[in-house]
C-alpha cells in the first residue's frame, strides 16, 4: 500500500490488487475542509480530526524516518525520553538549529 504524505489518497501495489479491493465502511465524520474543521474546533465544536492526540505520534514517526535517512546504522528510540539511546549524531537532528540572532526570546 502507498499513500501521499498527508494520507489523502491510497493505492495498492501492484495495481492489479485493486480488482478485488472494496472500500471499508466510513466510520469517522468528514469535514468540508481541513480549515473549516479547525475553525469548528476553535469555536467549541467537536475536536478537529487532526488534533494533537493524532498529529503528534504521526509527526514523531515522520521525523524518525527523516533522521534515519541521515544517520547510517540501526537506531534505538526511547519514546518516553524522546531521544535515541545509541546515537548522539541522530539526537542532534531532533531539535532545530537556530542561527545566532534568530532566537526566540520568550
């Protein structure tokens, strides 16, 4: 199975597998658009479909994949501590590099 980075479309590989595939029943309500879904949630309606409970784990594995492309070898991830246990080189990619003069002063 393959998908776009936002999961907007999926397809089976090889394409011949589509012949016997049937779509599962729709279980989740769909919004008009991602933007309107967010606006509804901000106004106190139902939570957004892509709320933090869903988005954070998704982004975490996406970042882990990006780091794995940069650092050779097997990486061991400690999800609780949010760092690699066997590679300081990999850990350096977990936080953005901010150039001097561009820091946020909170």
